[in-house]
C-alpha cells in the first residue's frame, strides 16, 4: 500500500488551476456552481462559454480516444482536472454528456453512434439530458411506462419524464422507454437517444422547494407526444435497455472531487466565521461553532479517504485488472454518506448563521449570498436522486453483506 | 389535573381546522407566499368575524373573553394548515398591550385588533441578530413631548402591513443591559420609517425597518420608561410558547400527510408504507410529534395560568425546534423526489420548520437559557 | 385541559418523601437502585428490609382492595408514592409481584389465587420472577418452547427460561409454557405460577457485560427439569395464556416516575460538574458540557410531558372511561424514547468524564461510584427488554398509523 | 499511489489473523481479562518468535526490519481478534526509543524488546486526565548523578507487568508549558514505585503509579533534558494512529460477527437479517467500518512515511472514536439480549470501543486539535 502522490499530478493540477482561476473571475456574482446557478440563462451562458474554452483544449473528455475528441490522458490526469474544476466550482463539463452517455456509448454504442455523438460532447458543444425518471418510476426505474411503438425505421414515443436536470438548456436526451407489451418490467425496456428539438416534445419547469417567483427552475418535466425517433438512435438491442442502464449507472464517479470542493467550502465558512462579529465577537470564538466546524472537517476527510479507494478500484478496472471485491458496495455507501454529509454541512451552516440563515440571496443581508438558505432545501434532493438512501442501504445489505431478501 | 379538552375547546379546534382547510387551501398558501401583501384581507376579515383576533381579549375591548390557551389552540391549527399573515404578530402584541398598556392605550388599540382593523408587530431584533437586552442599540431620545427614534431593526415580521410597531429601544445607557430599555407604540406611517422586505426561506414577510428621526409621542410608551425589558421578556415567553403550538400543529400535519402518502405510493409492487425502513421513520415521527404536542399544551396552559417559568418555555421551544425540523425532514424523505418540489405541500412545512426554529430563539439560544435557569 | 396539580398530592408526596429520606440513609454506599445494586446479597437484604417496612404501612400496593392488603388509595396517590420512591432511588416494591403478576391476578385470577397470592405481595414478603423469555424466544414470545405436560392434577414442566431478573432471590415465578402439541405459537400457551423452590429447578446466574469476577449477576437462566406444578396454579384457561400475557404487559407503567428519577440524576450530575476541577476549572464551565446537560434537561422534560398523558389515560381507564385512542401507541413510543434517553444520559455522562469514565466503582478514582461506567453497558439492555425498539416501532407503524404489513 | 497490499503484507495479515484466532480464542480473552497478569506469557513468547515485538525495529537490534505500517497491520488484526496484553504499549515505546534514544539506550532496550524479554509502557497522564503539557506535574529534580521523581500518574497501561516505564516529568518551570518536560526510562522495580490497578470498562490493566522519591540515573533521560515534549507528541501521534488501526480491526470484526448472527438468528419465522431495519443498521455499520479502514490505512502509511501531520492524526482518531462506538453499539442491538451478556463476544468489542476512544485522546480532545490545526 502506498499513498505517495502520483508523479506529475501536481504539475497537471497546476495547469488546470491556472485556467480555472482566471476563467472563474468571469462567473456571475455569488456563483456556487450548483443546480440553481446552472439553471439561469446567465448561468447556462457561462457554462457554455467555459465548455467551449475547455473543448478547444480537449479537456472536456481528457481520457477519451483521440479519434472521438479526447486526449487519451491517464485516469489520474483526469482526476487532477476534476479536482481543480471542483475546487474552483467551475462549470463546463456536461455531467450527462461527458459523464454518462459518452462513456456508455464508448462501451456499448455502435461505431456510427460514437462517431456522430462523441466529438460534439468532447468539444463542449452539445448538451444532454437524462430522460429516466417518471412520476411513478423514480427509484423503481423498471416501472417506467413511457412507450416507444416501432413504426418502420422509427419509434413513436409517448409518455412523461420528470426530474430531467437542465433539459430546457439541453440539445439531446437519453431515454429509458418501454418497447414491448409482452414482457414486463426491466425485460421490456430500451435505450433511445432523442433530439429534444423533435416535434411533440414539451418541456416544463419543475420548480424545487427553494425556488420562488424570481428564480428559474433547474429541473423539468418532459411530455412526449408521438415523438418520432429513428431506430438507429437506439443504443443496444431492443428490450435490452436494462443492461445499458446499468452500464450508465456505473459511470457515477468516486466523488473524490466533491470532497475536495467541500474542503474548500469549509475553509470559506471558517473564514466567514473568523471575520463576522454579529454580537461583538467573531463567530469563530464560540466553542459550539468550533466544535461543529471541526466535525465537518473530520467527516469530509473520512469520506475522502474512502473515496480514494473507489478511485483506485476504477483505476484498476481501467488497467484491466480486477477491481476490489467491495467496490460496488463502497460506491453505494459513499453515495449516501456524501449526500448526508452535504446535508449536515448545510444544516451546520444554518445553525451557525442563526437568524441570518433564513435569508435568501435576494436580501442584501444574506450571508455568503444565501448559500446555506438554498442548500438547506436543495440538499434533500441528494438523498433521493440517483437511488435513494434506502435503496443504497438495501443494496449494501443484500449484495455487500449477503443478507437474505424475505 | 384533567388532560381532556373541554367541549368548548373541542369545538374551537374543529371549527378552526374546518375553517382553515376550507378558506386557505395550499394553493392559496403558495399564492400568498408570492404576493406582495403576504396575507388575505378577506380571510383576515372572516377571522375577525369569528372573534379570533380578539379571542383572548376581554369583551370590554371587543374580544371574545377566552384564554391565552384557547388562542393557542387556534394557533396550533394555523400551524397545522399553514395560514400566511400577520395573525401571530398581532395577537401576541395585543396580549402585550393588554398586559402592560394603560387603560387609554388598551381602549385605543385592542378594540381595533378585535375588529380585524389593526395589525401589530414587534420590532425587536437588530443586525446583532440577538434576543438579549445587551444587543438593543436602536436609540430613542427625548425631545420635548416626543421621543425620536434612530436605528435599524431586522427580521421584523409583517412590518410591511402593520399599522403599529412595538419598537424596543434603548433610552438610557446602563451597566445592567436590561435597564434603560423602553417600548414605543409607533405608527407605521410615521415619517422617517423605511421598510424593506427581507426575503426568507419561509417567505413569511419579514422586513428590515430603518428609523430615521422618527418622532413618537411620549404617551405612546408601553409600560414604564427604561423598564421595558420585563415586558419584552414576558412577550417573548408568550410568543415562544405560542410558536411551539404552531410548530406542534405543523408536526401533526406533516405526520398525517406522510402517513397518507406512504399508504398510497407504490414501489416494487407494494405501498412504500409497507417497508420497514419507512415504517420506522414514521414511528419516530409519531414520537416526536407526540412529545411536541404534549409539551406545547402543557407550556401554554402554564403561560395561560401565569405559572410558566422561563425554563419551561425554553425547554419547550428547544424541543419543538428540533422536533419540527426532524419530522419535516423525514417527511420529505418519505415523499421522495416529489417532496422536494415547490408544488408539493410538504415542502411548505419543511421551510417553515427552519424559520420557526429561528423565531423567538433558536435551539442554541434556548439551551443557554436552560443552562442559566438550571444554575449553570 | 388543566395541568393544575392534584389537590392533596403534595401532602401525600411529603409523607412518602419523609419516609424514604430516612430509610435511604441505610442504603449501601453508592446505591443507585439499579439491577446491579439489587443483585447483590447486601442489596437484596436492603430491598427486603424496605419492603417489609412498606408492607407494614400498606404502601406496597396502595391502590389494591383492602381485602388483599391494599389501602384502596387513588391512582394519583399511587403516583405520588411512585414519584417519591423513584426520586429517592428506593427499593422495596417488587416490580414483578406488585407490578405485574398482582394486577394480572386482580384482573383475571381465580378468587382462590387472589386470596392466596396477593396479601403476601402487599406485605412485601414474597418475591416474584418473570419466566417468559427463552434462548430462542425473546421478542418473539409466541415461539416459547418450555412444555407443560398434563398429568392428573399437575403439570410436568420441562424447558429453559432466561433473562429472569433476580430469580436467585425470588420465591415464585409466573411462567409462559406450551400446553399443546396440536396448536402452534400463541394458541398453545398457558400461564403458570411456579414455586421456585420446587424440585427440578436450577437457577444459574447470567452475567451481563459490565460484570466481572467481583460482581454478582442480576439476571438468571432457569432450567426446568420435570418440575411438578399443580393445575390450580394455572391462571386462566389452558391454552389461553396469550390473553394473560397481554394483560400482564398492559401493566407496564407510564414511566412518569422514571423521568422524575432522571431529573434528580441530572441535578446530581450538574452538581458533580460544578464541584469537579480536573484541569483547573470546573467541568461546568466548559461550553460543550453545558450544552450537553441542557440537552438532557430538555429531553427529560419532553418525555415527562408525554408520560403525563399516558398517566391520564390510565386514570381514565381506572375510572371506567374511555382511554385516549392513541394510548397504546404512546406507550410503545415512550418505551423506546425512555430507553434511548437513558442511553444518551449514560453516554453523555461518560463523555463529560473523559478518561475517568472508564473506571469501575472498585477504583477509588471512579467518579460517582462508577455510575456511568456501569450504565454505559447496562443501558443497552433497555433497548431490548420488554420488546425491542424495533418491535415498538413496528407496533406504532401498524397499529398507531395503520401502515400495511407486507 | 497503489492502494493494494503487497504480497508480503497480505501474508503478514493472513498469518496474524490465523495466529491470533488460533492462539487467542475469546474464551482465553475473557480468562485473561479476569487474571492478575492480564496477558499470556506463552503467546507473548510465540509472538516474539514470529518477530512481532521487533517488527519495525532494525535487524541490528534483533528486529525484523519492516515498517511502522507493517506493524500497524498486525495491530489491526489484534483489534480484530482482541489480544489482551502489553503489546501495544511495548511497541509504541520501542518506536519512541528507536526515534529518540541514544545508541547506548537502543542497544540496551531494543534487542530485549525484540526478544520478547522486555515490556515497556508510557506513564503520561495524571489526575488532571489530560494529554496536554500544561497538566504534567510529576516532578523530577536533579540530585547528584540522579534525578528524583515524585508524583502520581494515572491510567498507565500495563504498568503492573512493565519492566521499564517511560515517565513524562516536569524538570523545569516555564512560561511555555511544553518547555521543561523530560522523559525518563525508569526501571519499574525501582524503590519508591507503587502500582495499584485501576479497574476499567475494558478490563485492560491500567494502573495508578505513585512515585515517591524514585531515583533515576541521568543517563536514563530519553532525548534531551527539558525538551521531552516533542518526543511525547511524536509518540502520541504514533500511538493514536496505531490505535485507529486497532479500532478499525474491531469495527471489521463486529460487522462480520453481526452479519453472521443476523443470518442465523430467527424471529417470527425469518432470519432477522431479512428485516429491513436490521439490514439498514448493517449497511450503516458497513459504511462506518469502510471509512475507518480507509482512514486507518492512510494515516498510518503517512506516519510510517514521516508525512503525517497532527491534523491527519487528530482527524483519524476523532473519526474512529465515534465510528467504533457506533458500530459496536448497533452490533449489540442486532444481537438482542444475548449481546448484552458477559459471555457473548460482541460485548468485548463494545467495551473496548469506549476505552479505545479515551486512549490517546477522546473525540472532544481531537476536535480541539483539529480546530487548532485549521487555525481556529
């Protein structure tokens, strides 16, 4: 075992740090890089700008083959990039394009699909949305009802999707649809790529709890009304979509860069508490505040230590070696650890801010641009999105520990 | 000892629940949240017709002549249903005037409150964000027959629609911070008052209120000059206790909504309320709610009977602060993604739970009081 | 609604306070009134002494009919007595005799059984043990396997019981036994009163986690080897024991006096923290200590407020009126709230005591006679005994909230 | 970066696990707990035969010449199996002598440690129950060629069987508390030393050690006169980090035992491991254990490589403190009544988790260090 920093990583990191340090000076005020920031017209414009700048340098998909727009860089160089981007809270990498559908196509797409869809992702030009959840199929994705009826070389798709992040800004979507009435649940699902400009698509904002009249929504509902999708846009075989879904899910990350970002946010909070004297003395002098901040530091580092092992497992897979036996369990476990930690972070921030914690960023009195007011609400979604905490625990119990299903 | 409600109280609770659910559906709650006024004058008038604004005021002042405890039962239902508006601020201030006002002041203000023609609020907290006397720095200086107020109050509820503000000021420097504090009844329309909304998580109409050379007649002093702090304390006790009841109603509503939802919502072929993890969340929510109800009734009965101590109130508020947050947080989790949306009702409670914690003292503050009252 | 103290209660309370204040001066040093105190020879002797003194005054079973040794006092007078006894951490009332089998017999026993068994309980002379749990039937009591074979006017009982509190000091036991091989689970159970001096009974100590060579065990295992029990000692009908079990369970208390005891223990802890300066300043000056003690105070009072409603419901039942609809749910909820609170109390005490918290009472350096060292371990049993926390939550979900059983 | 164990490390771990489970079954653990000696000299000798006491000592001193990290892998297995005895104390003190001792001292002590012929321990804490220099009050005063020690040390592990004590003393008053501290290598048989057992929850053989005019030759100073505190700090860092690994092993064992138990134990006709409430407890235990393992390996690798900071160690210990307690608490709950008995193995871990928290700094203490190292 050896935790020695990877040679060359610090230099690589510096290059990306320098880039983001400069570019992030152009971010809208109060930028935190969260969904609410990305949802606005101004925020999305900034996101597209940064993406194009990254795309020019080949940095959006560093590890991809050169023929699809990547630089064939190492896994660790990718990590350095991710960490720098997270640290600077920078946008510009489409988590659905570069993060999910891209790797899925690399793994299971046809050559034609790869050539058509991957380069625009790597250039930061085309933005994707994930059309999976439905009102009655959230955690239980196999219950999806949106139906794609084969008609010659096309599918005719009807149904409703929801929780599609940023769909109002996206160009394309990857969708889970039902393609058979004979089979049930996961045996009848297929995986389609849908142009979101197609006729019959209506995208409505789905406002989250923290939003109000002055704010734009990040999430959307999408209604599909006789939407025509060419059969060539199907990934994998008909009714074999479940396998693609699982492949896509596996591209969820170690979250290492997310802990790096939390580390920075904690330092920012500490700094704020050092400077702020609401009742005559700095908040940082209060023993309870010190205790709570120290607790966050501990929890962040513990998560980080564990996430490093996920990273290592991914790296071994990348090398074609066997990944640690408990890699999947660790991912499930860290998934909810991270969401609960970000919740505790938001709660702690609010606790420290007292009366001020209720103020939205529109108030000139709001500390840190109302960051914790917003996160106090938005953090809840993290315990639900991408598999609820309860589902993750079931998976750990069943698959990680071999407990019986009764 | 008799822990049953009287028949009269049972009727009052039923009536309040029916009235509020009919008159103030959640669609209206959301609409009011986004409106400039922040409340419905129409409902306000109907409540006055039911005698609610004056429920604990003597009949002499146009009131209904019931008790503080009865008032609180209505407030509990307002917490259960959610009713945006200045009711809470107004009735607590009216109780303060009833307690500390001169007969002349009572005659001037209370009948108007009872009639639904006057909105009151307490302007106490400042940029120091504190409930303690040493942080009162808004000044009032004598000037002929008037006092002149200067300074900034923050987090003032309903100030944008209030007719009068009960402004807590410093009128004398003193080694003891609780000395030298005076409360003024200030006409909200007085020249020199600037009111700017402070948008909050609860969308509950708090404001920054700036006083710039605001003249107030000496006769508008509530209680005695320089001795206002005991009145503030008494007001805060009533407000905190009543807030606990409001929170208790919110816990109960969140529990009910969640229990209903998990019986209906299906996943993997079963109602999710059949899964043990969800059942155990609900069981804990039941417990938090039960303790909150119990402590809310008890502390408010004591306040009503003049038997409550600062310790009683601090303990109740500290408990309810955490309980309401916890219950609504689990409620959202049980609702899944839909629970995190603007359009679902459960989020209304989740947001209010956090703001209710802050109103009249968050948990850290209440625990300091508990420690002090227990002698450490 | 009216929380006015009950008239006359304060005077009654004073009488009991005076009694216990005097008698408790005779308690062994470091007495906390917990199982470990009662388990020792010395502790049990003190318990028997106090019981006889109480018995002389008719105070063991204040509310019982005079013909069975009670004083027919009101429910509230009983409360005053319970509170005083809890406050003074006094022994002398057999929770199994006066608390469980006595009320059960009053409700469902034969007249002969009442006349025979109740007066010695009320006099504080005869001590009872609860022979319910078995190694493979704890929470799931209906799985009990101890068998009672009918033979003329007797049953011949064979099997093993465990977790019988204080059985090595007890005279009699009330047992759940299986009396039919045709019926299964709860349909084949009967309820027997067994003289613990009967031939064939072996009682072995069952040492708990905190015990070591110098300490005696409170719990026991009981082996029944062809134990002969007269049929007249059966309570209720054969195979109808489940009804008796449920009747007995309902005599669990509101726990109000337990909160009163916790209140006193908290004040004692506060006092200790005021006086103790391990690092130069009183423990009570530490903000984290203050915060934790305040939290305990809050949690105790919240439980107390809720327990008062249980008491009220019991009182209404006693008056023949309808008890509140959610009475049973509240009892289940408070059961685990109380055990978790006593766990938090023990944990907090240990946290405050730091290095000293590990010391057993045998060490002269142990603070408060090693109280929290002991409770840090014994508190765990409270989350399990009399229905685990998980069972209580199931009951609340199913019966209190009407959630489905799937 | 390479987070796989080397083949050598894998063998070491397997061998350690096999040896300990064979040589030290839980029945023996319980027997040793109640014994006066508190450890098995027989196992001690066998371990020396395997080279464990000297695992990180250079071959020059009879050691195996492996690293601190390798030592810690063995300690992790001792946490997994539970091995009562003075191994931990001895190897940490040996590491201190290796780091700070003179060549003469190394030649005197280390070969005996490697051979299993010397037991060492650190006598640091006092009735102030503190790990900080300002609370070191045991005095050592120069007297000819000797120093004379007076005072009381508490919570000294394994003092009753130790051959030598590393006694942390105050040799000079100073405005800076970390100045004027000196460590002495004190023969446990010296006249004037009284050792009285302090029975603990962990039954782990701690003692009160009273020094009454104990003479120690000047050459037995470890490190420099008055400059001992940096050595203490370095020792505490090693000890805390190694303790984290021991706790990590304990978490892992508790998790494994519990997972096994809930698959076997039936209630209501099912193995209780099929109930979702139990499953979710286990899932959380898995997570706590995983984080503890990760942070234990990382911090000990850093200590071993000389790259660990005080912040790294404090964070790791604070984490492990709470994780181990939490995991064992849930483990007992999953075991039900049987888990609360003296005779069941899980309680051995539950008791040790609490004591392990206290050793080398409890959570409150570690959090203070974290705050200080982060600059607040």
